[in-house]
C-alpha cells in the first residue's frame, strides 16, 4: 500500500474530499475527517474507527493497525502502517471510517458523487 493508493481509496467514496490539517492531508465527508495521511509520519495513515472496530483490526493485523496515541486512540483513531497494509484491509478500514462519520453526522451519501482528485487535493503531499 502506498500513500497514493490510500488517497485513492478515500477519494473513491461518494462526497469525499481531500483537505489538510496540521500540515498533513486529510479526507472528509460533510466537513468531518474520516481518514488522514502523514501521522505520525509519512509511512502511516489514520482512520477514525470505533473502539470495537479498532480492536478487531488490531487483532487481525497487528503489524498494520495500531491505536493512535492518547485519547484519540482510546476513542478509535487508528494508525495504518501503509507499507504492511493489504489492499483489502485498508479498503475495509477506510470504508468503515467513512461510514462512521456519515452515520454520526446524519449525512445522506446517496446523492453525493465522488469528487475528482484534482479539485479535492490538498497542497501537502505525503
């Protein structure tokens, strides 16, 4: 898995856009972050899972998934080691994170279309 493939997975979801926060790219739907790249460094991504989902991913692939540090990790934010991530695992995690944000925000994605990458990209590259 590369940063560009992770980016592709995130931006393939209806209504997802790329932005940036604290000098690294993030992916949002309805203005809410569901994933990011570059934290804690360029070899990692992050997905916003529930604590239960996080435990399942960490148990299934501990070399790939680990809780983020601090309270964010306790709440389900999960680092994804890009180099060791299998495409199907990363895709499942990104889709779950997206759906978690959609559900929590009460968004309806049925009418949303994927945003073309050129318009959605942040200036920060990881």
